[in-house]
C-alpha cells in the first residue's frame, strides 16, 4: 500500500494523538520524565494502513493497543523532531487538533534545548501541554506551581 502525504495528513487529522506525558521519576535529573509520542490507532482489520505509515515514515512501531485495536506509535525524540514534526509542518493539519500539534512541536523543541532536565523547564512544558487533547491537567506533585507565574506560550 502506497500512501501520499496529503492522505496521511487528512487521515491523521481525524485519527491521531500527539501526547506528552509528565511522570515523576526519581532517577531523572529533575525528578520527572517527559514522554512525547505520536500515535494512530485503528481496528486490527485496518492494520495494513498502520504498517504503511510506518513504512512511509521509516520509524516507529506497530503494536497492539487494546483488545482489537492496533497502533502505530513513534516515541523517539530524534524521529519526532526530524521526521514527524517536519512532515506535519509541510503538510498541515486542518482541524482544531492543529493547535495540539503546534503545542507538541513546541514541547519537542524545548526538549531539544534540554529544558526537560530542570524543574523550571518541566513547568514550562507542563503549561504548554496542560490543555492538549481537550484535557485540563493538574500540575504533577513535586512541581510547585508559582502563583505569580507569568509564562507565556508564545516563546517558541
């Protein structure tokens, strides 16, 4: 199965998740781990499209998601920064999910700068992702929020 960039962009607009997890992790420098991932989930009967996406991008894995669902997932920071993000910048999403993509890209660029290695950087990342995927998230324990927080989300 051969996929075209415009088809991937349109399909992904309806079937994807750009997600950033923030988890306490005592062995990490700042005590937290940032886990970004790009994921597309389909019923197992349509697994061929997931393998075609994996082939197109040349990275990621196809694996069981849950029950009869399969997923194509990319977690490598290098692959996300150098393959996935440039693809969607060149072939933009058109739904409200586009905002999640832009937040996701900002987080990855902050990670590229090493911001995820400090508590302040993790707070910055948290403030970017807290409303992604139509969710509001509470600041993880151990990252006391600054009540005078004046971070803006326009610092690229």
